[in-house]
């Protein structure tokens, strides 16, 4: 998942303030150490407001995931000025940014822990299905536009998009669960293979290698 | 991680019996629901033996991960009769088997939960570093042999291997944390891109597309 940073600086209304408090408490304490009380400590208003809105930690975290996916949907533009190739490079730049941007390690760690809940909890699984589906659909759209524009070859857009989302999910997980960051190693090879497979022959392809 | 299946049928000695019991209890109860007591229930000898050998659940699980990685190392052959390309296809066949082989969903779910511990626990992180490092090294070796044999182009073996391990980790995680299995969608595209990028031009390449 990308970082839901903008609401952190200027939360609007009680829900965004609760979401901000959840985000901060999750990054600080992780899933296991998280309690509604600790979320309340990051909340500028009365803690009782948090208890009023949510039945418990998982209820709040599921709403948090919902909020994150909604923001993700709102933040990824459907249309843009740049071409499909520049757009794809921008996705790689964002998702595989090296070194990890400030605060992202804590956020990714929290997301890895939340995703692990989805291994045995249907409600969490629904949220991560929605997230991965959304991310895949955006990439499908991007690849299809590249094919239409003649920049990309006629590949199976759904398959390439699903492969990219798996690679991104795996890389982001490995960054926070192993002592070695695989991204600086894998990124040049991923880009080279992607350009080789995706780009139509011509000037831009030669440039990409 | 691959499935450590063979010790399940014929465990040898007390440690393998404990590992077998851990595996079964982990698949049944998940990380959160796991207790030494529940592991003891799957153990054919006295429960006190398990308590004698391990200080607690995490101590036992870390030894289990150590055991799994050791087995993984022992099971993946360094040299083999097939060529590098057939060997790579065999890795894909195993890791991305569709549908999920019997029992693998439970095993992958447990591994996703154990990996999530690595987001905040150094000892778990060490085990997953060792696992990913080992898997990457095996693939590097395989790719380098393919380059030497003239079957593969002169790619960055370390980069391609790291990208594959990330893709495998992401795909295996998504299979058990989302309602949609991405593997049937992504696998043909991954194979096509990999063959396009990796295989040297010639008969075998044309055959692969």
C-alpha cells in the first residue's frame, strides 16, 4: 500500500483525526501492541469519542484500511498528462523508492502485520482483496492505454498487472521482514525485463535498455 | 517457503516429531492461537518433553523456521540432470502450483503470520533473511549456469533472482490474504516476460513464446 501521508498534516474532521491517531499508534506500537487506549493517546480530543465510534481495535483497524484504500483510489489519477511509459516509471519510482522514505518502514511493517490478519480473518481479507484489486485495475488501465497509444506491445494487461502487484507486495514485505533490502538489487532487472517485454521496438525502447 | 512435507510422514527422532507437531498445530491454530500445549497435543510422546526443550512458543517457532530452512537447503539440489531452463520451469511449477496443493493454504497462512513477526522481532527477521537469501542464491546459481550454457542471455543474475523471489513471496502471500488467487492470471505473463528477457534467441526461445 502506498503511504496515506497527506491527511497526517491536516486532518479534516473527527474521522480523519481518528485515522491519523490510528496511523501514528500503529506505526509506533505495531498490531500486537495496539490498543484503543494507545490510539486515544494520539487523538487531540477526548478518548471517549474513539470508544464511542468503534467497538474495538479490529473494528477501528478495518475502518482504517477502508480509509486507506479510499484515499489510494482518490490519489491515483485516472487520467494524466504524461504518457503510459512515464506513468509506469512513476509507479515504480513511488513503490520501490530507495532508500525507504521517512516513516515508510513503520507504515509497511504495520501493513505486513495487518495483512497477516487476513490469513485467518474474513473481514481483513475483504479489505486486502479490495486493495490489491484496485491497484491491479489501475495498472491494467495504464497498460491498456499504453497498448492503445502504440507504446506497449499487445501483452496480456491483466497478467502483467497482477505480476507487478505481486512483485511490489513481495518486495515491500521483504524490505521490512529481512535484514537485506532486495529493492536496489531487483529494480534494475525488473525495469530492464519490463521494458524488453512491454515496450514496442523503436527509439524509446533502445533508450530504455 | 516451500512445503516441508516429507518429514510429516516419517519423522525421525524427537526433534522431527516436535517439528511435525509444530507444523500441524500451526496449520490448525495459526500463530495467534498457537500454544505449547496445543503443539503438545500433536506430539505422540509426553508433552513435558516439549516443555523441556523449549522456553516458549517463539523459541519453538524459531527452531521450526530454522528446521524448515535447513530442509529447504537440503532438498534443493545444487546440480541436476536437467538443463537450466527446465530447472527454472520446475521452480515455477512448484512455487506457483495451481490450484494450491493439499495443505499448502494452511502452511502458507502460517508462514505469512510468522513473517509478520519479523516486522518487529529481530530473531524472526534473521530466519526470514536466511530463507530469502538461500532461495535467491539458488536462483542466482541456476541463472548463472544458464548463462554459462548459452541458454540464457547475460542478464544480471542477482537482480533477476531477487525479482523472482519478491514475485514468489508476493504471490504466495496474496493467495492466502485475498479472496482472488492472482497466480492463474499472472503466471502466463511472468513466464512470457521471463522467457523473452532471459532466453537466448533460437529455437528454444521461439518455442517458449
